[in-house]
């Protein structure tokens, strides 16, 4: 009898404990589910924050890109403004750097604290060329180091060769571009066609037999980031009949005319590395300075005088 009572009590306690434990288990399970839901909510919130952070960073990068683009546009506007509205002379020298005359030009520019632009011919710089000169290489380095602009003229100044096709032009162009980069560590971005753009157009048609050669070259140059620069003051220093007095008179006339009658144009002064140009250069600089002109090296993005099509 006592054993039965004991068994009954034991079963009751066991069943009661089971009910209690089951209740505890349900409670713990509910709490675990609540915690899991809380963790899920936190994870979702964290994912949202991460996504928002990524979007924010992407927006920052986009704003940085826009800032860079705007800064570039501002610089271009500044350059253009100088071309259009300020009395600026861009002294340019073609066909160098010659070992005989370029150094004298640089010395004069340094003496008068004037910057200029040199349109380079590559045969002076190529060790495989008959006209190669180590001094020309050193002069090109000096041009760069002293803050003058370097532009591409040609590797070989031979109209029949460079203008006979688009491929021929860029084969020549790429050679002089590489030489300039290798020597100075800087990529030029200004180019002047040998004989100027109007004559280049005529020569391209004559030697290639196609009217599409020149515009194709122009388009490809622009795609590569090059600005084409002609001139509006030709010193004619290449003519035997031209004198120092002729060039000085021309400089004075242009200084007055551009300043008074054509305020939306800079003076782009074309000369070559010739003795005549060297002899007259100090007086030309003095003339322009007397009329309030500043001297700058040419910059990509500015307004350039392009010759009328022929």
C-alpha cells in the first residue's frame, strides 16, 4: 500500500515537473524566437545602413568626378578668357630645336623673362637621323625645364611624305611624339601642321588624292587631345627679302590693330629659328611690352587662329 502511494506521488511529481519543464521550454523557445526576430531586424537594418553607406560613397565619388570635371572646365575657361580678352602674345618658333640658333633664342627669352612655344621637328632628336644633334636633345630639355611650351610640328618636314595618307601622317607624328615624351617626360598637346592647316589641306588632297585625308587627320588629332595651332602674324622670316625693320614694323602694326580693333584675339607670332628672327627678337619683345602685352606659352583649350581653308 505504501509502495502504491509512493508510486502515485512520484508519478505526480514527475508529471508536474514535465509540465513545468515544458512550460520553461516554451518560454525559452519564445524568447529565442524573439531574439532571432530581433537579430534579423538588426541584420536588416545593418544591411540597409551598409547599402546607404555604399550609395553615399558612390555619391561622393560621383561628386568628386564632377568636381574634377568642373575644375577642368574652369581652367579651360581661364585659358580661353586670356586668348579672347587679354592682350597676349604667343611667340612661336618652328623647325627646331636647332643646335645653332635655339640656344640664342632661349637666352633672349630668359633675359626678358618671356615664355614661348617651340614646334619641334623630330629629326634633330633621333640618333638614327642624319641631322641628329645631342645639343638639340639638351636644348629640348632646357625648353621644357624653363617653362616654355613644346608642340609637335613633324618628324620629317617633307610635305610629299607626311601628307600622302592618314597613316603616313601619323607614322611621322608618332615618331616625334615619342621622342618628345622620352626626352622631356611630358606629352605635348599642341600641334602645328608644316606650312599651316590651309596648305596642309591642299597638300593632303594633292599627295593623297582624297579630300577626306585632311579632315580625318584633324579629327584623329582632336580625339588624341591635341589642339591645332596656326598663327595670325607671320614674320615672313623665311623670305630672303624680309628685313629686321619689316618684322618690327609688322609687330608694331599688329600690337596696335589687335589691341584697338580686334580685342577678341591674341597675337600668335610665327617665326623660325633663323638668324633674322634672333636679331630682331629683343626689339619685338620690347615693342609688345610697350603696348602692354603679356607673353605666354600656348595652352591646350585656348582659342587659336586657324587659317582659312584653301
